[in-house]
């Protein structure tokens, strides 16, 4: 295949150092993901109208020399380190179009994205130029998330557009990824990090284990290729602006509040935990930073207290302040806090409701047309897209887009807030079937329209949608803010105890709603059983571990082992929580 060679030499000598917080977090995720290509970002850009291969090579050289993140490899030891190359060579594929340059670019981007990066030896991005009759038409850019997050994609988009237009680039960012580590070691940022550890531990101690627990018998998730539901409306931007003005919140916050309200209605949760992705450019030195700093912000939202939608919007705005402030953290320390809080409660936090506001990416190049032919997490592809034709009486439309590999049950990507509202919901079919997902999208647009006119009473929400709350039959219990299926808990304990007689029951409890109790014959060690149950819990989002272990002197006859009355007739040797004592969370 023809190639274009780009030699580069940075202004500084080669250097190395530890990883910043966000950097370490994403490198960790890539290292443990069963498919690291999920964390490859793919984009397609136009090229200068009068630009041949030499000009494209020069523009790529400018970006490589400007941003150390693009010439960084990693030593995947514990802890990992980064190495910035002073010079090197990028080999760019030249791909002749089959008559449709954008289509060829998309296929090329998907092909390059499907190949994992060797973080230790390979430059962290790949490029290809699509030509038509030998003339460059599109640039394909595929990068590992270790080198760039979505905020860096915004910078790249703007800088490439400027280079194509022949404009000078502004001064480069003040800090490179290696330099961020020094900032993070400052006393002020260390205080932020310590606060984040406390915040995450406290919030994991009070949110549901999962928003969407599946029923027993639902196959374990191995395929995360989820369809996407595109929700579009030219009326929604003005509607969102009206609510934003009334509540003092941003339009993005209004969208997140609407999603939370509908998810809570559907899932039957009084508390909803939303993971919102945060770019973490929170101090002046990080404005325009080119690298990977994004981490999770956790917003716990109480839906039982508010009576109107405006109150939910204000709550999301208020919850966002501490959540985003505590999204800049040492991932190792925060994961320890998450695991400690989860162990204390006997849960495994699912992170199954994720929100990503990417609306700034559409505006980054400064084009008045912010529509696109394709979006992340697939391939970002420029190209005019006509506004969606609204469905009668809806003011917008819903429609399916090709599936993407998204390891999350409900992933909401907000793409546009001006001109036309664009949101895609990547949905696990076990969470919402096709017809239910479409009704969810329509309910979202109806809620925008109603809220633009006046505050919507939450008790009136059923009038806006035919989407009913999930029906949970006998055997489902609300326990410690989580919906739990007793059969799933029993299956968990049966596997852990491997033939030992036992019985798990759910008993009403003023504090927890229901308390799960496991009855065992002596000489069982409740703490050992609890440890093994916790180890087997991840992925079983319909189960939590028991709150109490009652050890009896003997066991009922096998035929009566499932009868609580039979266990009640046996002498009790011990009655304990089985939870670790303070300081013993292993």
C-alpha cells in the first residue's frame, strides 16, 4: 500500500516520568479491558482544497512536534511510566477511494480502530489519507484514549481546521502530560485528591448498586455491541434554553435531569447514580491541554424529594458542583475507597448509567454547520446532515443508528445543543427493548416541550409517556437502596457454599427496606463466607451479599432446608453481620 512518511523532531529532548491521574486511569482501563480497541478514538477530517501530500505531511508534523502526547509510549510496569520521544517517523497510509471518499475514510477508520495499540512500542496514533485519483480528500485519525480524551479532540479539531485554512496556531498549552504530574503533586491539588477519595467513598456508600438489575436467568453480559437510538429535534434547543433560564442551569444540565427523571421512573429507583465524564480542565494552566485528563464524576440524585422537574434540574446543578470538583483524583486511591465502601455494604457498583456531553466537539472547528455524518464512540465524520423530519405532534424524531461496542447498559452521548438537539442513547436490549427505547426517546422530547411551558409536576410524568415502570414480581426486594432478586442472591450463595445446607431470606427492615439473612449450619465462618461471596459478586447486579449470617447447631433435613421454620427450630450458635471490622476490608 502506498505510504507517506512524516519525520518529526520536538523542541525538547526525550524525557520520561510518571503518569498523571487521568492518564493512569485510562491506561489502567486499557490494560484490563477484554477489548482495548473500545478505547480507541477515530475521526475523519477534511484536507486543504489545494493541499497535496506534502502539505498534509507538514500539518501532521506540526501537530506531532507541538503535542508531546502524540509521541509518547508507555512502560507498563507498576506503576506505569511515560516516555516522550524527541524525534521519530510517522508512516501514513495512502488509500485510494472507491468513488466515495467519505465512505472509504469511514471504512479505513474502522479498520485502523479495530487494531489494538502497542502502548509500549507504537506511536499512540495512526493516520491515513484517502485520495481520489491521487488527490487527497480526507484525513483519517485514530488515536488511543491514553493520548487524547474528547476535550483534546476538540483542540485537535480546531487546530487542524486552522492549519487547513492557513491560519497561525495560538501558543501551545502551558503544560504537557509529563508536566501535569508536578501540578498534581502540589498541596492544593493533593487536597482536591484527598477530598475526592472521601467523596467517592461516601457516595458509593449511599447509591444503588445498579440502576438496571436484570432478572435471574438473563444471560451474563459478554456482548456489549449495543444499538444506538438517535434523538433529534430542532425545537428542543429553544425549549431547553427556556428551562435553563428559569432554573439558572445550563442546557446540558436540563438534559441530564430529564434523563435521570425518566430513568428513575422506568427503573423504580428513588435514587439514581449518574456517572458523568469530566474533562478536568479546571485550572487556568490546563486550558487547552492536549492529552488525557478525563475521569468520572459521580452524581447521586434523589428523586423522591423533589415535587417538580425544575427542582430536579436545580438538584442536578447542585450535585454537579461537588461531583465535578471531585473528578480529579488518584485512581488507585479512589478505587480503594470504592472497594472499601462496596465491601462494607456487600455490593459491587455497576456504573451502568453514563452521560457524556460532547456538544463542544461539534463547535470546535468554528463551522456554522455543527452536524456530522458520524459521531463518537464510533467514527467522527464531518458532513452536512439535514435536520430530522419531526414525527407528527412530537417536535422531533427518534431513529436507530448502527450498533457500537459500549460496555455500559445505558450510555447517553449529547452531541448538539444549538441549531438541532442531537442525543444518542446506546442501550443494552436487556435494559430497554426496541419499542421501549423508542418510547423513552419520545418521552424525553415530550418532557422538554412540557417543561419549556411550565414546571412539570413529577406526579404528572406518566401522562407524558406510555413507558411504564419495570414490573418486578414476587422475589424482588428493595434492600439498601438496590433492587435485589432473592433468587439471584440464593444462586450466589449456593455457588459459594458448594453443597453446604443454607437458606437466604429477606426480612423487613426499617433502615434498609429489607435485610438479607443467610442461615448456615455450624461451624461455618460468616466472615469467610462473606469474603467469598463478595469475590463472586461482580457482574451479578441483581444480587448483593447477606447483611446477617445466623449460624445454627446443625441443619434441617434436606427436604426442609428451604423452610425458614425448620431453621428457626434449631439452636443459634452465632448471629453476626459477617461484614469486615473497621480496618479489615480485605
